[in-house]
C-alpha cells in the first residue's frame, strides 16, 4: 500500500522543521503576558511594603485576574487599619469573582460583617463566618440565653441577616451550649416559642456532632461511661439521641 501525499510530507525534513517551529511558537509564553506577570510581581512587592500604594501599583496590570489579586492583597492589609481605603480598592474592580473575593477579605480582616453584602457569591459564607466571630467578641459564654439574644438581635440586622433567618441564632445558641456542662435544654427556658425552638435545635445539632466525633475517633468505647463532653442533663429528648447513636455504634 502506498503512503498518502500528506503522510509522505509529514515524514519529510521540511515538515519536521515546520512542525517544530509551530510547537515552539505554541509553547512560548506570550510577550504581553510575561510583561504583565512582571508588573504583577513588582506591584505585589510594592503593596507588601506600603499597602496605601496598592491603587497605583495595581493599576498597570492588564489581566483582570492578576489585577484583582493585587488589589485584594492591598485590601487585606488596609482593612485592619484603613477600611475606607480597602473599600476604594475593591470598588475599583469590575463586578465578578475578583471583586466578590476582595470584599469577602475586607469583611474578614476588619471584622465588619456589613461588608458581606458586597461579597456577591460569597455573601452567605461571609456573613456566617463573620457572625461567629462577632458572637465571640460580644457575648460572655456564661451569659443567659435571653440576655445574649437581646444583645445580638440588633447586630444581626446590621450584619444583613433577615428577621426570618435561622442561622445567626443557631450559631449563637450553639456557642452558648458549648460552654456548659452538662448539655441541658433547660437553658432555653424563658425564650419566646420561635426562638426557643432554635435553641433546642442548636443543642440537638451539637449533641449529634459530638456523638459523631466520639464514634469516628473511638473516644467512647462500648460499655464505658460517656466522656465529659457527652454528659447530658436528665432529658428524654437528648437521651433518645444518645441511645440511638449508641445502638448503631455498639450493636
């Protein structure tokens, strides 16, 4: 069988030279991209030395991904001391992934949950993360659940949570339950019906998580007394959760 003209050409020295030239051109980095990478490296060094220079230093970078990363690096530093400058940096970016990440970092570094509203696709994660830290800074873990709820209610609205959102209160009550031994649903007494339900749910979620950890880490051998972390008050609801978990673990 004779070879096709194309296959003959592919085997020729000329074709090999052309193919090699094409391969070299395909893998050679684009000159503009290399220049942009150098700008990025220079800008990041400048931002590390003086974050207030980020706006000027990052502006020369043409690739949006690199420019957004540069601006975010500056915003992370400025958010701790000059939050308005950090907001200006992030606001200079067009809407999209880079800008969302930039505002997430402002909220995280400054502790100001209100900026989560500008974090786009990361807004919910940002609020939950920031709220947990906010609770830790504002609540005495030994405070009554009613007092803690009253203290945090206006802060939840400031953070951008709706009045119907369960998440901030699940987090708050979980923090409060975690600090008490034994785990006791009686701490939920005195809360209004809707809030008390969230308090009970937080306690049961916490207990399930602790039981799962004990099972996976084998910290509670079958036949042994429960460790201190898993001590519960005399309560039928909590006991039922423990019994179900133990029946699955210790068959």
